[in-house]
C-alpha cells in the first residue's frame, strides 16, 4: 500500500463579467478536506487565475482590465 500526503490544492478561476462596466469575478473549487486558507494564499490564487485568463484574452479593453486587477492584487500580496 502506498500512502502519500500532500497539501490539497484550491482551484481558482477568473472570469470577466458585466456589460460595459466589466469586472473580474472569481470562482473557487476546493477539495473536500480544505478547511481554511491564508489571505496571501488566496491573493496568490487570484493572481494565478488572472495570469491564466490573460493567456486567453485578445480584447484590448479586457487585457487592460486584467492587468489592472493583477497590479492591485500584486500590491495587496506585497502588503500582507
């Protein structure tokens, strides 16, 4: 029998939402046994989700929105 332990991964997905007044929203899928998450870890997950969204975006307005969001998240990450 092989037994391994690893830290469960929280999955975060970013989406652009809204008409005209766009904003970025996040969806989280967590493992069954995940009980808590650190603020810095949450911000880091949001940054990674934005980077992934950035890879799949071609609209210049949306690119600017994502870059602004990432700048704000990076500032928060450095602050905490």
